């Protein structure tokens, strides 16, 4: 199933512009920026919604059940004991889970060869759970890059505590440590993508970076 | 990259025979058998190492770091409070994590078309994190089928408890509930694969099932 390069290219530019709009309105997960640039410099890749690693608190019977309303806390940097306490002291509808997630990167490629190359790069950087999610003539071949970095810890069910309040500073410390691993993994991926740059970069992206006066090492 | 069908077929038969050897020596995760049969009945698919969902206890600084030695408990069925207590009472070298994992199914397909079809089936069954892991002329196109079902809960770090012993029966109950979801997800996948059977089944597998007197609904 060959990808329609023209339509794919239109989408690449739209998603690229979105990154900079999101940055401007403070919506972008900033830790991602170096990686997003590096991936979009590849002529046959563009990036989709991604995450640099984060800590969330979810009020939900099952920790994987996501509705917009049940993420009660979200942060892409370390959590303080006070932040954690503030959420824990609120009443909880179902169960309160603290979740640390490693980086998740989604990219679309214009060819299967490029998708396989991204998977190899990702695996070299320790993103062992990476794979091709779907293939589409216009949307391209969607690759997910994923590590095994994860913790999903139950704090309380209703008001019945599994992890006592007295132990929450330990939980925050451990969560922050794991988040540190997530950010390290991300840096490793940026370096691996940079090391594997194709000979020709995407000239639209290169020029746009100049225009935006955004420093990048050629 | 076309798959070498002859070599691929040799591997399919070898992996198929291994399933029955593993069953005989009690090494097979038995809950998997209906799914393994259903997938192998597809002429262009065979199954690789898979798991029906399990509860493990891991003694490790980071819960994702796996060496053979640090899995101190593993069970594909519910854990009892006593089993959990027995492990928790032992001294712990680094940190003790209780991990509930949903089903993970690995399969090799002989074509990209078949891989994409498996991804569609998996997604219909709620295995939303499924993807193509790698492509290889002889090993085929490797597909991973994965749900979001997971919990990774810290019990203690060294002998410093985050979850007190008094709360461990709650932890066991919650873990068993999540494991129940894992087994339900597996059943849903079996049904979805059965519903999507191709018109022609793999005649070698069909005949071998007759020979083994293993009941299957044609």
C-alpha cells in the first residue's frame, strides 16, 4: 500500500506548524522539542501527538480507563509531596492511581522502509516496545516508539487507603526517580536519531528552522 | 521485503510442535491454548511466545529491569493473601514490585496484508496497543497484540515498606480483579479471531488437531 506523497507532505507541514502554535500557547510538552525537530528533519517522517514522560493521578476504577474527566493531576516534571497530598486529600469517586509513564512518540512515515529504520533507531535507544500501529495511504505508516518505563500504583479506593498518607513522600520520591529515567530515555533517543540523520534533510524544515531563528546543529 | 514462504512454513511447524511439547511437560500457559489454535489455523500466521495475563513479584530497583533472577513469584491465576505474604516476609535486595500484566500475544505472519488484518482483529477486541515489531525474510512479520491492562505497584524498598503488611490483602484483591480483566480480554480476542477465520484454514494444522484428538469447532 504506497503512501500518497503529496497528501502526506501537506499533512507533514500542517503538523509541523501545529508544534510551533502549541509552543506559543504553552500547550507543548517542551521537553519534546529537540526530538520533534530531529525527527521532522527526516524527509520521510513527521511527528504526531507524543509525550516526553509524565506523572498523572487518575480517579478511576481501572487505571487504564481514560475519560477526560478522570485525570485529576498531570505534570511533565517532578511532583512535590505537597502536590500529591493536595490531590489525595480530595474525596475520590472510584480509586486513585499514581501513574508514571515513559516517553511515547508517535510518528508517521512515507514508506515502510523509513518505518523499519525508525524502529531500528528506537530499539538502539532502548525503546524496546516500539512498533508499526497502522498503515494508511494518506495518513502514512504510523510508528509508536515506547520504552518499558512505567509504574501504576494504587493509593486508595474510595476513602479506603492502600498506601497510607504517611508513606506518600516515599511514593513521590520514587515516582520522580522513575520520571528521571523517562527523561534520560528521551535524551538517548534524540541522540540516536541525530546520529542516524539521512544525508539529505527535509529542506522545508531546515529553512523553517532558520526562519524561526531556532538553533539546530547541521 | 517478501517473506520466504518455504522457510517460514518450516518454522511454523516447529513452533506448532513446540506448543504441544510445552503442554505435555506442563510448561505451557494453558489459558492460551484456544487462542494459539485459532491463530495457527490461519494459513499465514503462527504464534510465538505469548502470555495470557499474569501476576509477578519482582525484586528490582526499577520494575522494568528484568533478569532471570529477580522474578521472585509468577502465576497465571489469582494470587492468595498467603502467597503474597510469604514473598513479602522474605528479605528484599532492592525493591519489591507487584506487577499485573494483561495478555501479550506474539505472532509471525507470512505477509504484510495478514499482519494488518491481525492488527485490525486485535484492535476490534480492545487490544489497542498492538503493532508490527519487525519484518524479516525468514522469521516473517512479527506482530504484538497488547491491551492497556497493567498495574505496577511498589510494596517495599529494601525493608522500608510503602504498602504496609496490613494492607496486603487489599492489594491481592485488586491484583486479582485486574487479572480477571486480563483473562476477559483474552476471551474477547479468541472470539474475534474465530469470527474472522479465513475461508481456507491451514490444512496441516486442521489434520494435526484431528490426529491429537483435540476438539475444535470447524
